[in-house]
């Protein structure tokens, strides 16, 4: 086909480029895109296309959705074991008045505390027990344009822990699948990346529930 109209030609090229980037439904297709900008073109992933209403809105603080009986039942099951610690609210303000000397809540943001003070709550793992061992992880993924990053880890035969935000996973499902298929450990990094200590118990639960 010969296009005489230059503007139409530009439009067609733009549409073809978008279709190439957006028309993908497998990890292999996503991995084959080399241009970072094209990697970050939004796309529809069929397995979750009709599931978005089962999740909170992306980048908004999560709450248990109306009608989600499974989430409500699980929260009711565990709420009795949740420590009775008040929400810190706006932590940029409450951290200034927090009793850091006694640190009753083992608030890591304020004191770096890692030894839980509430019975039944496990302490943080600070050190790798095995000598000459390196453990590392990466926060806030999955990022849309990460092919070069994962290619490098593969070339070095390295696995890492990926802390994924639920909103990012919903927006970039193929990028999340690549991390899993490459053999990396996937951990929950909340739904909206808000400080959990500033949320209510139900919100903190929902931030994890909808990201698992």
C-alpha cells in the first residue's frame, strides 16, 4: 500500500508500533521487546482482563472489598491475634512524638527495632546464618522496563528476592510472571506502598491480602 498523506503515514506507523508492543500475552513476547519505552506500553493480559473488579483501585490504600467473603472471614479469624497498637496515622508527624527511648511498639521506622516485643510475633531476620553468603533483594517492582535487568541476573546465574507491589503486578502482569519463571523469590510489598503502621488493622490486612 502506498500512502500519499504524510500525516496518515505517521499515524499508521504509530499504530503499528503500539500494536507491536501492546499485542502480547506471554512472557516470551514481553522479553523480546528491547526498547524500554515499548516495554512500558500498556497491554491487556487476558487471564486478568476480567478480574480487575476483584481488586482495589491501583495505588489507593486497600480495604476489604464489599462482598469479598473470603477476605472478611480471614480477617475476622486473625484479628484476635493482632497486637493492640494504635495506628500511627501520618508517620511524618507521629514519629516526632513517639517514645523512642522505651520503644513500646518496636517501631523500626523510629528506632530500627528488630526484636519483637509482642508475644507470638516473630522477630526480623537481620543476618544470614551461613558464612560467606550474600542475600539481596529489590523493592517496588515489577518495573515495566526490566528486561535488561533480568537478562543480567540470568547471565550471572543469580537469583534474588523481589518485593512486588500489588498495584504494579496488576498493571504489569507479564513482568511479574517473568520474575517467577526466572526462579526469583517473590514477596509481598503491599498493595499501594503506603506505610502499614499508618493504616488501620483492616487496611493493613487488605494491603497484604490483595497482593499475595
